[in-house]
């Protein structure tokens, strides 16, 4: 992924329904990019592999857990992954193996290199999946936030290298 200085890197976060994990990841990464001074270089969006919640806001529990840590998910609206996304985005990050496999089936071969697990950027949870908190309690949403924050920090460090910027002190 080599980029012209004016090119904005576009990142898509993907889960199944686009109401819990991927909007949380979008909101966290967007805020962390602002704090890192990179918001002008990176565009973040989220989508679901399934159409269950198209047009809906994120789950209330996800919004509340995120808001308690300073992330605003209230303006996000659920949408489904489209074929155009594989062309438009530079990185397409799945929250788990099932959604990664689903994306691989949809993705044109020339864009498969853009697909990976979001937690591949994590230091503490590398190689794991972000579990779906939908059917659980509040602890599940806190766990998602812990994992997403860690992966977002790792992704930002990777983006700094990509953009030729100094790494964070974290």
C-alpha cells in the first residue's frame, strides 16, 4: 500500500450486521486518528456482510459503552458491503474469521490483498477475533472496546510507517 502524499487511505471495518463491532471500530479508529493528527489522511467507514440492520443506528448498548469512553457512534448508520467497496477501500478489516471468509468470497481476486482480520494489528489480541457481543451482557461490549482500542493503536502505528511518519510513543 504505497500512497501519494495527497491520497487519503480508506479503511473499511466489517462485521456481520454493522451495529455492534464494526461501528465501534469505526468510531474508535476515527477518534484515535484525530488524536494522532492523522484524521486528514485517513477515511474510515464500516459495513456489514449481511443486510439485517441496513439503515439502523448502532446497537444502543454499543453506543452507551463507547460514549462512556468518549467515542460518539450516534451518527453512524448501518449498511451492507458492496462490490464497489473492494475497489474504493485500501484496507478492509473483518472482525472475525467468518466475516473474512464471506468477504473473500465476494472480493474480486485483484483486491484480495486488501482483506485481513482487524486484530492482526493488535498487540494484546493478535490472531484472535472480536467476539460478537449482541447476545451477551455489558461485559461483552467492554471486551469489544478493549480489543478494538488495542487494534486501532496498532493500525495507527502501521499507518504512520506507511505514511513515513514517526511512530507513537505508546
